[in-house]
C-alpha cells in the first residue's frame, strides 16, 4: 500500500497545518496567482495612470503579468515572494505609467507573509511594502494625500485580516485537540469496560470450575479437567487485568453503557452479513490454521473490522469490500480493503457516530497488544486497513485450554 502509515504504541498525533483553515480554492497557488494577475492586468488596461494618460503597451502588460509570478512560491518562501513582487512592481511603475493602487498581487503576497511569519517579520514587511509602494508610484516625489492614506490603510487591513485568521485557526486547532483528547479518553474507558467484562467472565468460569471440582471430588478425571480450566482462566484473567490497569486512566466519570457479551472472531461472519444487508458487497476469507484466540485479541480483531467496514460504507461510495483474517504462527492479521474512491477521515476527525474517533480507536486497541496498524490508499484505488496482533505460544495454549473447558 503506497503512502501508508504504520501506527505503533508510541505514535503521537500529527501537527495541524496552517493551510487547513483556508478554503480549498486558495490552496492552489497557480489559481491564486492567475486570479491576482488578471485583476492587476484589468486595472492596468482600464484605469488611468497618475498623469491622466491611458496608454497600454506590450512592455507594460508583460511587466504587470511578470510581477505576479513570485506568488507561485508564496507558501514555501513567503518573504522572498513578497520582496520579488515589490521589486517587480517598482520596476513596472518606474518603467511604464501605471494607476496608483494597491494591487491584488501585492495584497496576496503581503497576506501570505502575515499568515506564515512572526509578528516582527510581518511588521517589517508591512513597513517596507508601504514605503516602496509610495516611492515607486510617485516616482520619488511626495505622494498625494489620498495615496499617502490609502496605502498604509490597505496594508493595515491586509495584515489585520491575516492576524484574525491566524487567531481563529489557533482556537480551532486547540478545540480539535481537546475533542481528540476526549475521544481518546472515551475510547480507553470503553476498552477498559470491555476488558473488565472479559475478566469478569474468567472469574465466573473459575468459580464454576472450583465448585464443580468440589462437587465431584470423588471423580479424579472430572476434577483434573476442572482444575486445568481453572488454572488457565486464572492466568488469562491476571494478564488481561494487567492490560486493563494499563489502559484505565484516572477519571471518575460514570459509564452509563450497559455490559453486553463481547464479540470476537466467531462474530466476523455476522458482521460481514450485516455489512451486505447495509448495501456494501463484502467478502470474507480466513487463511492459515484456525485456532482459538485470547478474548481480548478476538475483540480487537472484531472492532477493527467493524470500524473499517463502517468507514467504507460512509466514505467509499459505490464500492466492494473484503475482510481477510490470517492466522500466522506468532500473530494474527485482520485486513479490510475496499475499491471505492472516497477518502476516510484523518486522525482527530470523527469517523463513526458510535465509536468515537475511528482511526484513534483502532490505534489505541492495537497499541494495547503491542501490534502495528497500517492504513492508507491502495495502488490500484480504494483504501486498506491492516492490523498485526502478536500472539505468543503461551497465550495460544491458554486460549485453547480455555476454549476446550468452555465447550465441556
């Protein structure tokens, strides 16, 4: 999968980009450059020069158009782009008669500096813009009072607008981080509740096996089977309780959700059937020798498949999906692929209504088991989610014993 992301236990959220607060059409530098250039050319063609003349020359047309070209680098080198625009504007104003105005190209260049640079750099850029604009458009003489007021006022409006947008974007980013942190906390509490239910199941099994052994003390084979199941349940419950304590965070908010039987790999058939009924053609395949999995691993496999299929239904459009469960010697892999054209949400944005933040929830679950999560677009289209969950020999043996004991 090209351009995929491997998410491990220690991954942190990605920083937010400054461009995220801008409308999509302003992120196309060629489109912005062309629009600003067209506005300056219209001004040159239809407005009079300071001396009242209205001569449009090829040289002037080319100089005005050339002055917009530095905007193509306004994101990567905003200060250099502004300096180039000022230099080319001054050259054009001193070469051909131009109308006295604060052009659209200069507005975009100054706005880009104010959005990307510190306050000190922005202040220096604003002063230089006002000074060079007034000097070049007045040919070194004292500018008319109207130009002397218009240029500083326009600069102040442009810089002020950029500062307001920066402040708004910082608040949006802070709120997004708070929502993401809350989603992580909610997902961890949900995981803790699910693990608690599993551990409670083991303890109940231990109690029943102990009672059965006591009631059949005269039958050694029955007692032996009960004690083996009791021992396996105890070890597995202890391990999962340690995981529960690692996940559980300080927070006394009550959980109102009722406890339900937790699903596992045996419920993947039902999940795929529900996906088909919801309108998403879904295939399910199992590879490798099947064997019982620890309940926590089975629950994680189910939740990842559930989350990925939900995202596919919401974002992939008319698509087909496939769920593949692979048993390896020391790990189990769950992979969900689709051939749709949609793009699932990024981390920190809501993915499903009931599950919180989809990719964050997957990452938390996989990190709990020390596994890796891979998400990203496929080379031939569509999107894929794959999780590798390690499984030790001891865990597999205990799960097998536990499974056999539950059958008896």
